[in-house]
C-alpha cells in the first residue's frame, strides 16, 4: 500500500473546487493506493504520471522505492499541462 503526499499546489486547488469535485478526486486517489500502476499513465517524455478524473487531471510522482504517491498538481485538463 502506497502512502499519499500532497504538494502545496495540489492542496490549493482542492481548497478552491466545490465539495462534490473534491470528494470525487479524493476517492479516485484513494482507490489507486493499492496498485497505482494500474490507474496512472506515464506522461510522454516526462517522469510524472497522470490520473484522469472526469475533466480533471492529477499529476503524480510515483516513488516505488519508498511506496509514496507524491501528488504534484491537480487541475482541469485544459490548464494542467501548462503548469508542468
């Protein structure tokens, strides 16, 4: 089981969105803790991974050696790739 760590940028985004969207993103992240490589897709040419949650994307650094999912960014699909 992987532990989840949130970056400051991800926390700020979750504080701004409505509760329904926040809960949907949170539940999807919690589903991935058992086997993250089943849910996450590696970004082309980058070390990070993405998780689709409707129109939102969660950008994550998966640290397999210490079993940590480091949530770097969360955002709408039209804006998220400009941040990274």
